[in-house]
C-alpha cells in the first residue's frame, strides 16, 4: 500500500512540475517577442549535469518502487483443452462456471496448501479476479464466442502484501486443478459413515461387504477400460489393484467369512431371520412361476410356426417408384427365441436364490450358538471392512492420479508477471518525462516576469 502511494506521488509530482513550468512559460512568453522567446530556447543548457544527475537519482528511486509494486501483481491464463470446453461444459458434461476458479473452497485450499499466514479467505479472494481472455458479443450471431481461456489476476492489498504474488497465483491454479478433479471427474466416492454391524445379521453383513468390494472392483474395471496402461506413483495399475481386490473378495468374504457363518450357524435372532428368508423365498418363487410361465408361452408361440414359414415369408409390397414386388419380412422367431432364453435364465436365477436361502435356513436351524465362533466372526468382519476401506482409498488415489495426469494435459496454466523489458520501458518513459519536466522548469526561470 505504501509503495503504491509513493509511486503515485512520484508521477503526480513530475506531472505538477511539468504543468506548472509549461503554464509559467506560456504566461511569461507574452512579456517578450518571438525573437527573444526563440533565443531563450536556443541558449538553454539541454545537457545540464545537475538535471541529469537529479533525473538519474529520481528514476532509480522510482524504478525500485515500481519494481516492488509490479511484483505485487501477477496473472495466470487457464486454458481448457478438452472437447467439452468448446460447449461451455466440464469434462463430465455439466455446465462450466469460471467463477469457481476463485471460489471460497479453492482459495481456502490454496491457503492450506501454501500454509499462508495472517490472511483470511475473504481477504485473499478480494485480491483475485477472473475473466475470459476473449469476450463474445450477443448482438450478432457472428460474434458469439465460448471462451476456453480464462485469466486469473492477483493484485496484493494491504492484507496480503506480505505474500509472494507468484507463489499465490501458483497455489490458486494448483488448488483449482485439485478442486476440478475432485468435483468433475469420475472418482470413486468413499462412504464417510460405517454401518452399524451390531444391528445387522451376519449373512446380511456378508452381502454388504461383498457389495462394497464389488463397487470398488467395478470402479477399477471402468478406469482400466479408459487407460489400462496407466501406472500410479507406487507402480500399480488399475488391473493390478482390481486383481488384489477380487482375490480378497473371493477368499476373505465368500470363503472365510461366509463359510464361518454357515458352518457354525451363527445368527443373532434365529427365528426372525428364518421367517424373513422364508418370506423372501415365497416372493422369489412367485417370480419364478411368472418367469416359467412366460418361458413356456414363448416356446408355444415358436412351435406354432412351421419350419417352412420361418425360412422366408413374402408379402405383397409397393416400392417408392410405385412398382409391385414380393418383399421379405421377419416373423418374430428370433425375438421370441431371445425372450425364451432370457426367461429361462431368470427361472434358473430364482431357483438358485431359493436354494441358497434354504441352505442358510438349514445351517442356521441345525447350528449351535458358539460364542467363540461369534467373536471370531466379529473380528473377521472388522478386519475385512478395514481392508475394503484400504482398497477404496487406494482406488481413489489411483483414480485421482490418473485424473491429475489427464487434467495436466487438458487444463494448461501459464503464469505471467511484469517482464524486465516492461520495467525498462517504464523507466525510460519516466526518465524522459521527468527530464522534460525539469528542463521546462529550468527554462521557465529565464522568462521575465514582466515586460
């Protein structure tokens, strides 16, 4: 703030000297004729050592102040290089909002990453501005433009002048990239709250853990389809992580935990759980009967067609030119065959589910409640859940590394500040301005006050 005021005072002082001296020359020039005026300008000492020295010293001081002031301002250009950007969209198809570049969450993340001291989110945000590098015009359709480049400007205030400007803009753009990756890329979402296993039956817990592990697997397989060759910082690929998760799921959940529960018939409320499975079997059996009836109906419809009819059917038809011909048409056998196969698969799935439920009912009904087995199951459940959360975090980390790698190619950042050449140009202009002002002041003294 002080340097800004000092810089303006320098310029104002030189401007006052220039204007005051020019006014004196204009007013006093009326007191003499044109020949005398020309003589004063001809005999003026344009290379006065004192003026040159004063000009040099003043310019040096101004240069130091100007350099310090320019260091407080910097800007970055964020370029969006993915296809959806030209449609004003994020990479996931949602609407792009450039104001998010300097939103509270991004500024807060930047302060945290840089460990910036003695500055609040509001104070830092007030020093930032964002705007499109190329502005469109809605008055004429030819001037419509969707910008894919946005400038982020930072100018220090009295609350932030203790911070390094270039470091601040780097932190803001880095924080924005992380914010964008977290919000607009397809990363795996980690559940914050753990379920209450104490209120769940053991077989329900087995199903829950299996579902959680499958969710991690589906995410990893999806990412592997996008880029199977991507390698994380610790040397893993999406397929290698998925392989470990699949092995863990089959061994720890489907074999160890499930077998332990069924072998000992571990249950918290036997009667309630058996009743629930029995009711579930009735509903599944109802679905099985419907699917079986649909399967039989499709087969009966297929049998109604003779073999000769299903080979080819010709029907009278008119073409676009109005000519008559016999056109081939489908009789629907292919569709009926596919439907019959699907219903057959549904019936098999229903029967398998009923058999699994009956197996669980038999094991639970014949099992003896062993407290030691229950304790072993509880310990194994806790261990499996912790391992699944570890796999989730590993999957998230790998996904974010891939997104960061992709976004580094899709979101480019260029940081600009005042160059040395710009500063030299400013100093040359200031030196010329102050030299002219001082020369006019020296020349004004040679004009007589009165004729």
